[in-house]
C-alpha cells in the first residue's frame, strides 16, 4: 500500500460520520444505509485500497456473479411442484398446506394466550394477522408485551412460547 493511501486512511479515522457518509457516497455512488462511524470508515478504507489495487480480479468478479445468480433461486418450490412430486402418476393426493409465512411457534388463530404479570392476568387472543389485547389489535406479541410492561420484550419469551405451541 502506498503512502498516499495510508495517509488517506489515517485521515478517515479522524472524520465524523457525516463526512464519512459523504466519502462513501462519492466512492460507491450511493447513500450508505449505515450511520455507524466505524463501519463507514472500514468500507471507505476498503474501497480506497480496492481502487488503488485495481479492484477484483476477473475470476473473482465472475464468481461473485455466479453467487448472485444462485441467491435469486427460490427457497421453497412452488406448491404445484410439491403436489406432482407426491403423486407423479396423477393419483389423487391430499392438498398440501400452502406456505403462509406464519411463525411455527404461534398457536392457531383464535387461541388465547395467558400470562400473569405483576399480579394481573394478561390475556391475548391470536388472530389470523396479529393479536388482540383489551379490544385493541397489535401487529406482534412483542408490541403487546411492550404495551403491558413499558419495556422492550421478545413477545415469544414474555408469553413463554416454545416449539410449535404455547408452553
């Protein structure tokens, strides 16, 4: 690494986050999603060194493209594919349950979760989307726990949910 790059990197260590964000924008051509000073300093220093060294080799760039292509693959196969796989000869099959994105630790909608907290009973009803507590809907169990306690809680921990159902 030559002295000019070394001096530039040392100068980065003395910059404020706002200045580092400006350097990041200049070097990367986009805004940084982070405002963390140390992260910005490291990213800008890396880019300065990469620019000075000529960037990634052609082989590394090709491998990065391959990895990016693989990242776009589906995580779960389509429902129709699973049904055909279960009965390839066209035999009648039971319909497979579609992927809902619902957390497996949650009990089914309509279930009531109860928890004693500071001498009072907390009862939350599980909805199809969200939760109901005292006639009000909440997006998450954590939001309910925060409302009840006044502090941040992991909702699953507060309501003691483990595995696939309430404990």
